[in-house]
C-alpha cells in the first residue's frame, strides 16, 4: 500500500511583524498614528514603547521611511514603535505641527496620553518604560512631553530640537528623567545658540536645566567620537552628566559643524559618524521610571555593559595601557572592535 504524506503549511502567527495605520477619536478629531509591533512581541511579556515624532510640516509615514526607521531595532530589542501624526495648524498655513501657533487651545500632550491609554488597552505595555523622541519640532515637543506628561513618559531624546523660552516653566518632574539631545552647532533652523532672534534657549541652557533637575554631576564627561566619515564636514563630541537621581544621566551629542539634520550613515547631507536611531535607543532603553535600570543593585554600572559592549583595554596616545583616567585623552577599546576617545575632567 502506498502512503501519501501530506505537508500542511500553516502560518506561524507569533513571529510576524505588524505594521498598521490606526485612528483614534480625540478632541473631536479623527487622529492617525502608525504602529509597528515587532516579530517577537508576546502578550505575556510587558513591552516598552517608543513614540517617534516627525518634524514641523512633516508626516509620520515619511519620517518612518526616510529618517527615523526604528523597525529593525524594534525587531531585535523587542519594543513597540509608534509614529503619531500631527494635525494641520490653521494659523501656520495648515502645516502639520505639534505646537500650534497662537491663538489656539490645541494641546497634543493629551493626544499622546490618549495614545498611551489606547495602546495599553490593546497590548501588554510596560508602563515603566514609555519613551519619546522627535526631530526638529518633534524634538521640541519631546521636551514638552518630558515636562507636562512626566508621570507617563520615562525618558526622551530630541534631535535638532530647540526649546522656546518658557518651555520649562510648567514642568512637573515626578521621577528621574533621562534626556538625550543631538544638535548641530551650525543649525540654521534651531540655532545652537540663538543670539539673533532670542526665541530659544541655548543648547547649553537646556542641558543645564535637565542636569539640575536630575541632580547630576555638574561637570560632564566629554568624549570625542571617532570621525568615521571624514568627508561629511562634521565631527561628534559626547557630553555626559552622570550620577543623577536614580543613577540617571543627561547627554548631548554635539555635532561640530552639523546642521538641522537627523544623523545617519545613510545620510548624504548630514553627519555620518553616528546613527541617531541606534544612539537614541541605546540611551533611552537603559532607563525606567526609577532611573537607570539596575541602579538599586549597584551604584556603578558601566554604560557600555548595558549596551552589550565590554571594555577590554584603555590606552594613551602612544598605545600604552593606562589606568590614570583623569584629564588626558585616552582610547577605550571594546570587544566589538569599536574605539572611543575620551577625556574625563574632574
């Protein structure tokens, strides 16, 4: 008797990504957002969420596809990704803005709060790890979220985003709040130091506000990052104010000669020494509502261990092993092959 072997090909539901455009009714408007659920999402596991906010006059779909595409990182790290869409501003030529011009009673802070509540009712969200990042006006709005929705937002990152004078007047900070900023010194839209218009805080003032709010060390650790692309006309310095409440930190990636850009190795016009997507997630993901994850178990946590890099050697300019870390340039060599130049100033 011949036996017939039947192979049934059934889809494996648990391992497929899901990208959908959803709508929610808020304040009389049918608001739109794109949500990406990674392939390793499980309803039994509390999952972090990252809100990615497009710039002024922008659109969520374009922001996802051409600048802030976190989808591959989401698949690896296991977080839900949300790209909300701003409404048209009738006082600004109907451009899509998070912060509408006066006179207005528009306030998208509560739209994001509504999205958090809505998505949390549909997915198992880790409410201790809700992050936000944004570009340009989206970066400005991220500061607003950190101030005015602090009870729900864990940590934020702003790329090429300024802060209006008065932006921090209504802050209600209820927990250690890590903040990362990425700004170009030659940004002609949101100036690094707004000495002409006088509309915005300087980047230094923004850093100082968040450093003071989190009780970090006053003097930052300054790191010169490798100039991986010498043709992009810019270099990067990392400023890190550490040991704040809950071991939280405040960081700035200063793009020397950088413009109003989202840095990426794929960018043909901006800085190509860093990948803003990777930098943002590596920074934000280290924190929950209490501060640095693991802070309660030890007060000294090597940031590079959190980022899955292990320091193997520290050498001086002549290649000699060095244990004296203060006030001189040193090269930090990691097990993944990367090298960082740092100067620790006491």
